[in-house]
């Protein structure tokens, strides 16, 4: 299953998840003209910037 990583600068897990699913849908449609049938959340994480603290959250999914 291909991995996709969605990102949200508003620290919204839902927004990051929707971004990852959008990426999966576009990639699937371009590569094999199919749709995404299932999604598995692999990891949810945030990265800390130097001075600003946690500003961005990421959701990593597998889609098939």
C-alpha cells in the first residue's frame, strides 16, 4: 500500500487526514484509474519548529 502524508498548519488532525486522503485519491486516479477502497492511519505526529513550538501536525496513511 502506498504511503501518503497529510499536513495541517492549524494543528487539526481532521484537516491533515483529509489532505492525505485527497493525495491518495488523486494519485490512484492518475496511476490506474481506480478509487481508494480502504485507508489505514499509520502515524499521527507533530514537528517542532525552532522558536515557535508545535505548529504543524501530520497524518500518515496507507491507501489501497
